[in-house]
């Protein structure tokens, strides 16, 4: 039979916890021999090789159920390539999710450090916007030009952080001023600052493109980037911006 190892010795030799080895035995993934008199598990050098195979497949992202089906294969052919391609796509999707989550975490940490305190609805709106950025891009690619897409999404992290800060400040002002008359100087100053900042960041071409989107059902896009405002705040803000545009000759009321 050759040299054998107790479960403690095997755990130390392979760096695998005893608890994990118990579990692998229970599910039939790695079943050692048993001492006929004591019933204690006895591992061999062949079990070391089998465990190495398990560890390799786990590293590649396979589930224990998938590994169990592959354990008895002494060699691999082109059929393995199909499962590897599937694993590759799965891991790429996970990596994409992790990258987006890390981006959201890093930007949120920076924002909280610099702002001190941020309204929860505003912060959740920002995090959701980062989470759905890819879906927003895919949706916009169907409705606008590649030039507009590149201008909107190919920003540095510094630029994106600056926009986040502007969004936070603007949202705070909306919640502070909501309900005031639309011609209130503070209200119009807030809208003026936001319009100029948006134009500077987004650019003329993108602004015209967004104007054209008014004729398209944007419900799907709005679900990807939900507003941090209540229905009342949203309606008040839209009317305040409409008042600003009328006053500045950006468009006229129908019939005038």
C-alpha cells in the first residue's frame, strides 16, 4: 500500500484543513482508505495527487460538482476546451462585477472622506449609476453616435469623481430649495450653475443628442439610473429648469 498519512498529517502536508478533508470525504470527492480496526482515515501519495487535481480545478473556477465528474479522467481532450471556454466567460463576468464594485467602493470612500456626510438616497443613486454604467452605455449605443458615447464614458477617474461631487452638491441644493418659487434668485442660480457644469462636462453634441432622446421611451434608461429625488422634488426641479430655459431664450412656450 505504501506510506500512509493520518488526516492530521495529510492536512499539514497539503495545507488543506481537516474540516475541508472531512467534507470532501462526505461528498465522495476525495475518499481515503479507512483503518480496518480504528476506522481512521488513511491517505496515500495518490490522494496527494488527487487533491492537487481538485485544487487546480477549483483555481480555474469549477464547482465541486463539476470537479467530481472530471476527477476520474486520466487525460483531457478537446472536450475540456468547451468547459474551459465557459469558465473563462464566467470568470470574466465575475471580474467585471468585482472591478465595478471596487470602483464604486473607492469612489464612495473618497466622496465620504471629502464630503463628510452624504444623503443616503444621493449616495445610493451614485453607486447604482456606477453599477449599471455598462448597461447604460449599451442602451445609448442604440440611440446615439459613437462620438457621443466616447465623450460621455471615456472619462478619467478624476473627472468622474469631480462629476460625482458636483452631483452631490446640486442634489443637496435641490433638497434645500425645493418648494421655493421658480424665479427665486437662489433657485435660478442653482439651475444656472448646473446647466453650465453639465454642458462643460457632457459637451454640446451630447446635449443635443439627449434632447433628441425626448422622443424615445427612456423608461429603461431611467430604471438603470434612478433619480435621488422624490416625485415632488423631481417635478419641482423640472419646472425650475423649464423656467430657466424660457427666461434664457432656450425655448419658448407653445403659441408664443
